[in-house]
C-alpha cells in the first residue's frame, strides 16, 4: 500500500474499461464517474483490481472510517490527489452519520453479525454510496474542467419509488456545479418517504409529485433523457448536461466495497473472527450493487467465503444462480414488504458476469442483447459453475419476511426492517458453520407499516386497523417504539411531521410537462 501513498494524481492512475467492449480508449476514474454509463451501453469497471495483504486489511481497524475509505480509494489509484481524496472522504463520512463508527456491527450471537448500513441522513443503505458519490462527482467535474475537458454543469434527474430519491437529494444538496430534481409517484410512496423528500433543504434541489405510478415517472424521465433536441437546447442555452446518478455508476459501487473490507477488520480487531478465518456474507439484493461490492472486497483479499444472495418474491436472481437462466419473459412483478428489492432487471449483474467470464465482452453483448430481445438469457456451463462457486441464492416469501421480523425481535430483542428480514431468513437457510455477516439495509422506522403488521400478525398487504391507518408515519413509529421498547428513532425520521414542507408541485408524467418543470428549475 505504501507505494500508492506517494504518487501524484494521474501518474499511472488506474483506468476504466467497459463491459461491452465498445469504448476504444479506457477512461480515468473522473470520467467514469461523470459519464455513469459507458458509450455503447456498457458499464465501467477498473482495468485492474488491486489487492491488499491480510495484515493491511486488519490494520484498517485502527483508522476512523473516513480514512479507511480514503485508503481503499488510494489503493484503486484514482486520478485525484491523495489529499483531495482524504478531504472528500472526511466530508462523506463525518457528522452526517449518527455514529462515529459510520457502519457499526451488532452481533446477535457468536457467529451472526449484522452490518448496520443505515446510520446516514436518510436511514437507508443508499446513503453509504450517495453521501460519497456527489463529493467525487463534483470533484471529478472540477478536475476535468481544470484539464479543459469539460465546460458545463449538471442537472441530475431521478425517478424514485421512495428510498433512492431522498438519498440522492441529501447527497447532492448544495453540491458544486450540480442541480438535482426528483420525481416520485403522487400517492405512490409512504407518508415517511414523501415527507423525507418534500422537506429536503438545499438551494439546488427540486422535488415533484407526478400524476401516475412509478412506471410513469421512470418512463417520463427516460423519455426526457432520450430527447436529444432538449439536451442540445439545454446545453446551448444553459451549459448544463442532464445526468442520472443511478446505481450503475462506478462511483456508487466503490464506496460499498469499503464497508465489507472495513467490517472484516473490525470483526478481527474485536476478537470475533480469527485473522484469515472465512466470513460468509448475506445481502438483500435488488440491483446487485451491494453484493457485487462484497465480491470485489473478496477479490481485493478480504477472507470472504460464500456470498448469499437474498431475494424476496421477485426472485429472478435466486433462480438465475440456481439454473443459469435469467428469465423475465413470463415473470410478473410482485409487490412485497421490501420494495427496494422489487426489481426484475438487475443492472449490476452485468458487471458480475463480465468478471466471472474473465472479462469476455462478446459474451456480455450476446447475453444483454438476448435479454433485450427475448427477455431472457442463459449463461454457459463454465460461467454457471463459477457463479455457483461464489454465490448461493434463496428467495423469501412475504409471510416469511414478516414472521422473521417478529422472530428476531423475540429471540434477540433486535428490531429489523423487512429488507434485513429477507436477508436474515435467507441466512438461516443457507448458512454453514461459518460465521455470517448480514447486511442490514434500512432502519425499521422507514417501513413502519410492515413492521407493525409483523408485530401484530397482520398479513402482508392486508389493511391496518382503522385507528392505526389514520396515524402519520411518525406517529406509527412512535407507537411501535413504545410497544417494543425500541425508542431510538433516528432524528431525521422522528421529526418529519414538524419540518416545513418546501415542495408541493404536482406535474403530469408526459415528456413536455417534465421538460418544462426542469427548465423552470434552471431558471430559479
Ligand atoms: C437499494 C436497496 C437494496 C438493494 O440493493 P442493491 O444494491 O440494489 O442490490 C436493499 N435494501 C434496501 C433498503 C435498499 O434501499
């Protein structure tokens, strides 16, 4: 690692290639972060993945979290100066989190460790990436401007079904050279989620409710991104480019690698693991970003054993791991108590397959083409074998998810959210005698209605009692807190009812309506 600490930016920096082999020239980190998606539709991955010795991994436990993150970024040899990386990480992982540990571990027993990824400002794991990416996004844009490779600012548009929108708003609010607009389906998000978004502070943010469902929002935003005339006018008239900071951005993946390496170090330092002992990891999976980060942590040298991919009833990934066939042709979309995992097209899987095929861009192009045209693809036997060597999958039904919340509270006096419950239940099915780290991806108070159902034996999707249904999200959380004795509701969630509402605009989901709303955002 020492070698990496004394270099200057750009000198021999790691470069990024794309999963479909469409880019003729590898690009530096700063460019990969600004572009998000590579030309030709592929995803960026680093040309080389660095490694760490076990001693160096364990030694990370001596540093504050922000410095651990800086070390990993330096190890990846990104094209920003070391001092800049340290500064940006200090801002990413500081008092914006409600604990110095940033991502603390709670051990339920000797071999079951829960990694709490929800201590950031929005109480969901997206903060781990979205408190960091915007820092590096602004700094990357500045670095490219300084090199004369960029002469505009950005307007980020996000369509959200709930969690991502708020995490993106918190991350990008008041970021240099960026404005952000978030669209959510009017009436289609929980009371807590809506209030989280419409009370966001910051000078560069805007939130719109859209008449329609999440699909209408997402389709509307995609059409705006596809409208080349609009983009050109935007650029000519305002020197602003439209951008989406979605989960395929390498700059969102990299912060997630940090906490897997860091957790291993902490478990060794606290005597819960022997240095070198294999640790299995279970991740509640949607877009495959979080679990892919654990896979990279393993490549870097972290002694991680098997990766458990936990799915809800939208179990396309579990079926894929078991059969090698990714099939969404005849698959309905199911609503579950873990909505952030209700995903059919799992975009980061493309990176995983690229790595498992020893970076065979031809195979990836073929499979992604099949997925587009036939809504299914099938990997070869070799790739399936490699997949099954590293991963196991398990799908958890809605009833089991809620029953698990109750069981874990009864057994361990620990209250978990429905996403974490899916991972906990999958762990019970898949674990061997190795210790397991379970990724906990949201605070329970983000999903109070389903936690209430779980604790009162109400079926998933069934109505709440009238008096409970009449409560605000905050009031319902306070009730659950009283009933369970879990009164530590994060401040950002507990105070939502008293925060001033800043955004009340409801717009149509058509391209023209969104475009004129975005124009207005620029002219503010
Ligand atoms: C986004 C999200 C997930 C899924 O993570 P991926 O990286 O998309 O697999 C799981 N749980 C929660 C609470 C989330 O917000």
